[in-house]
């Protein structure tokens, strides 16, 4: 599994439901002072992508460290 560099939250779309926080298997997402999730510990995030998959509003995206695979053209 590729290691994540960051987990981005798109606040315009996030409705602060907390689902991503509740389901993160590593418990590395926390609520900021405004109620939005943020990645507290990217060393412990395993890059599973569950937060991205489970968000009903497509408001959270896992940003992976590795370069994108190119087509070789
Ligand atoms: S699941 Fe999506 S909408 Fe809900 S708090 Fe997380 S990022 Fe925001
Ligand atoms: S990628 Fe997995 S471990 Fe990392 S924040 Fe999302 S749900 Fe948690």
C-alpha cells in the first residue's frame, strides 16, 4: 500500500458529519476547532483510503507520496 503524504479536506464540500473520523481504522483523523476533520498523524495513516471511499460528499482525498504512474509515452 503506498504511503500517504497527506489527507486533504475540501471544506466547501465537507458537512462535518464525522463519518471519516469514526471509521478511520488508525484513528489518525481528528476534529479541528471548526468541526472539520484533519489528519493529526500522517506517520500512522496507512493510506487505506477508507476515509475517501466512505465520505458521502467526496470531501476528503488521500494524497499519496509516490509519483503517478505514467503511460510510458
Ligand atoms: S465524511 Fe466527508 S463530509 Fe463527513 S466529516 Fe469526513 S470529510 Fe467531512
Ligand atoms: S487513509 Fe485510512 S488510515 Fe489514513 S486517514 Fe484515511 S481512513 Fe485513516
